[in-house]
């Protein structure tokens, strides 16, 4: 038993832990719950020690942990009481529920309360750093006008956090740790079928105290995937170490540069984690081996690589661990597990449930999942809170013969059933996710564009509802990278992640139909090797509505024609530095959505853009991480284009082109979204002539200093977002002409020192978001905003609104605390 010791918190914590150990022997009917509680306590023991030490060092007040200490004291009494419970069924249920709640509340304290305290401490540290910065300010004045340094992302290869519950991995973890820490074996391989917990095991290993103690800050976690990009992997490692990122021309350059970097830090142990390595990438792993004294490579793969040694093969979970994981996945928010029973339909805990029907349901479902962690998680989530009839149907489906996804495994049978259980509308949306590469975050805005046109959705919120449905079934993970003010229909910081196994399921389902009958064509081109059916299809057109083409970094943009007259959505995923749009798109008369995403490390220069002028039905364009060169755009006119999104693009060259008239090219545009376009220093005046525009979003464009005076001509504008434009100095006086504007966001625009007095003329304004604008002065005309309902801001800015909040009867000032989530950066 770990000895916490120390001051009050540590002492009480240690007494609870000792009580749990004793009760685990006496209270056999609560054995599993006490085992889980003991695991939770032991996992947070190092944190408790650190809290005690830091509180002493920093002279923190003890009242911050008093409430938690009382909870621990109550928990000790509860655990000791459990040792006295014998055959009383109702008391067993009652105390089992109490134990579950205790475990949840302890975990919650460290996941919520401690995170909040950590956030406060971080901000206090930042204040101190800023104070020091003001003292030691550079004399050369090389700062932004606002005093802000450019935002820089670090930790590009950081280890993601493992799931909260990871049963059945303790033995494998110790064996893997032993191999990793001993001398001799340089490459250690963990192999198992998809969804078996390989990545989870490695994440947990990298968070182990002994592993972190040895490798310190030299643990690099990179996802390799089916088509590895060695140059991007190496560039991420350089970025992680905050070194200058080299431009690499070949894979050989990448290996050489990485070798030089690792040689510079060879005095310290190094661990390189290569997650999801596919068959055929053995030579890449071999080339990443360097003759360094304490350098290890840890590989996870669905395949076995005997040339690197025997490796570690993960086994399916046993029945007990499977039940634990399933229970956790199917658990309701209040910590209970709903197990339907034909005669007694109420909530009981699995720990004490001995009813015939409940046991039958659980045993059948767990057996059907075949010990697959992913299957248990997905199925558990899909059955959470469902009525008995749904459980009965699922049990019947999963115990009958079904099509096996791979000939050598039946792990995907429950997942296939979960997919089939979707109604047609949601299933169609889910199948579209195969358009995007594995191991990549999918922008929610791209899915909204796709689904609104494919399924004729009236508003984007219907697409969000579909995503939430898929997320609730655990078929996708929704990631919000910045949890700030209410989005008000803006989802630029929302992403979707899908597991490789589930994407494989989509691809497999799609391949069951012949090429010419498929609704979707998912095409991956390696080099210039087109699939055979493409070269043979000239006589037989395909009938797909969605065309997705992924090309690698060696693709030359030499296209063969394809006849696909029914295509409505084209998704192009690229990696080359130069990319030419295919001419065959010119013949796609029904095409109304184009999505181009560059997953290479450097921006891709996009050419042949003039072809878009021939697509008369094109309604939505989304470009990400591309450079748009200056060219003659006078011939381009897209009368039906409703929305254009430019994300992380270079657009300055074409916007400054005198021959490019935005209003002529897009006369009926409704939405324009410009995000993270760092070369945008001014908005073209022509944008102000697009009177049809009702949503304009310019965010994270740090070189933008001003808006054109003509913005007042956008009389139909309803939403204006200017968030995180650090150099934007003011809003133009003509903004008062925007009589239909109901939403304005100037959050994190610190250079705006005052709002124009014309702001009071925004007669339709309902929501104003201005987080991070505490130095912005508010004019007296604010009193004229009679329809203003919500101001979202930080605590400092809220102080400026106190005098107006009392006078504007409909106004509510909401203080919003930013909660950035950077765990997705490793992708």
C-alpha cells in the first residue's frame, strides 16, 4: 500500500486507502467495486503527494481541499460499513451504489476541481511572467503593436491521455515496460487486430512514472497510418523540440536530419512511439534505427513484424475485464447501470445483480463482443439507457450468424450490427465519413457543407444533430478545441475523430456494391497508380453522388478522365506542394460542393482554379492549407455560390490582384469564412459590394489591421465575426448601417481600444461577444441597443458593462472562461 503521509489531506487519503485494502478481504460481495476504488486511489496517490508538497512550498490555503478531505473521511466510514454487510440484498444494492458514487466523486475532483485550480495557477504564473516581461522588455521594440507575441503551438508529438477505464492491461503493461526499460532490444512491437487496445496500452505506458522518469521530455508520439509520410513525421519531431523545421525533399533527407537531431540529445534517453504502423512500412522503421546508447522505438501495429523480435501480442479481454469495460461504457451519467428485466424494470447495479434476464443480456452481449475493447465500448454506449426490447433485439442479432468483416476475425460483428441499427438518414451521413483519411480530424464545417447539399438540409443545426447522434452511439468522437463562448452557428473549432476500425467498416460496407452502382467512390492513389477500374470505365460511367480522392506526396497531378455525371460532392485530400484541380470536374454538371484539404506539412499551391467558373451549380467551396496564386479571374463568375471557406490559406496575393472583383465572381454569396489566413492584411473592398452576404467571419487573421469603410453597405449582414484578429485596431464608423446585424464577435481583439459611437445604431443586435477586450472603452450610445440580450466576455470586461447591465432591462452579461483542449494536436 502506498504511503501518502504528510499533512491533513495525505493522512486522510492514506487512511481511506488502508480501509479499502482491509475491506477488500472482508467484504467479498463488493470485491469488484472495492478493487476499482483501490485502483482509482492508487492512480492519484502521486498527485496527492505533489499537492501536499506544492501547497507547502507555495503556501496555498488549506481550505481549497477541505471539502475533499471531508469527502474522504465520509468515504472511509462508508468502506468500513461495507465490511459489516452480509446477506441483506437491499443494503447490498444501496452500499454498492454509494461505493460507485464515491469512486466517481474522487475521480471528478482530480478531473474537474484540480483542473480548475491548475488553470488559475497557470494564469497567476502568466501574470508574473508578464510583469517580468514589462521589466525586461526588449529595447528594439520588435513586438506587435498590441504587445502580443505570435501564438506558437508546441508539443506536436505529445502523448495523448489514455481512457479513464482500461481493464485487462495491467499484466501486458508490466511486461511491455520491462522490455522497454531493459537494455538490448531497440525496437519493441505491440501487435493485435484493430480495436484491441494497442494504442491505449502504449498511451498508458508512456504516462507510467518509471517510463516518464527515464525518458523525461524525449518521448515522441507519432501516428504513422497506412500511407506514412516520413517527412511530415520528422518535421513534427523538430517542431515538438521547438527546433527550426527543415524543408525536406526526400525521405532520405528526413532520416538524415532526424539522425542529426537525435545525436544532439543522445546524452538523454529517447523514446520514439510509432503508432499504427501498417505492413509494408518495415523499411521505414528500419531506417529510423540509429546507433545511439539509450534510444528505443515502440511500434503498434495490426500486423506482426518478426524481423524486430517476438513482440507483444495483445489478447482479447477475459470475461471479467470485458464486463468491467462494458459496464463502464453503458453506465448512465449518475453512475448506475440500467439492466432491463422483464418483471422488475428498474435501475440496479451490475455488481449485485443476480436476476435471470439481466445476467442473460450481459453474458450474451459480452460474448458477442469477443473481448474486443472497441466493440465493448461502442456496444455499451449504444445500449446505455435503452429499453428492454432494444436489448432483446440486439442480443438476438449478435448471437445469430452474421457476415464477418475479415475472414480471420469476428470482432466486427457487433460493430456491423451497430451500424445497421442506424436509421437510413443517419447511416447515410455516417457512411460519408469514409471520404476523409484515417487518423485525421474532420472539420465539422466540412461535414455541414457536405450534408446540407447532399441531403437538402435547411440549416446547419440538423447536421450537428446528426453528429451528436453518432457521437452518442460512440461511432465518432466530437472534439472541441476551444470551449469558449457559444458558437452561434460557428463550428470552426469543432472536429470529428473516427477510429480506424470504424472507418474500415465504412469502406468495407461501401465495397459490397459494384463500382458502377456505388453511391460513394473512395479512391486512394499512391504515386500515379490509378485503380484498374478507373482506367477501364470510359465506356461505363459511374453513378456515385460523392467522389473522394486522396493522393500522396508523390502524385504528379496527371489525371485520367472519369465519367461521373451524378457527382454532387467532391472531396480532394492532397499532400503535394503543387496540386492541379482535375479537368474532369468540368463535366460534373450536378456538382455543388468542393472540399480541398492539404495534409502535407507545407502549404500546397493550387492551380487550374479557373475550372470552377464552369461549374454552374457549385454552391459551397472549402479550401484548407492551400496557397491561391494570382491569376486572371475576370472570367470566373459563380452565380450560385452560397458559401466560401478559406482555412489556413495564403490569400493575400489573389485578394490584392486588381483584376479580381469579388462581387463579380460571387454575386450571390451568403457566407464567407476566412480563418487563420496569416497573410491577409486587408479585406478587398469588393467584398462590401456583395449585398447578399449575411454571414462574414474573419478569425485568427493576425495581420488584419482594419476593415474597409464600405462594410456598411452589407445591409443584409446578420452575423459578423472578427475573433482573435490581434492587430485589428478599430471597427469602421459605417458599421452603424448594418441594421440587420444580430451577432457581433470581437473576442481577443486587444488592439480595439474603443467601440465607435455608431455601435448604438445596430438596432437588431442581440448578442455581442467580446472576451479579452477589457481595455476597450464603451461609448454612451450603448444605451440605444434596446434589443441587446447577451454580452459574452471575461471577468475583466464584464466590469465595464456593470453600469449598462442595470439600465438595459433585457441584457444579461455572461462571463465565459476559455477552456482550450490541446489533446488533439498530436493528430
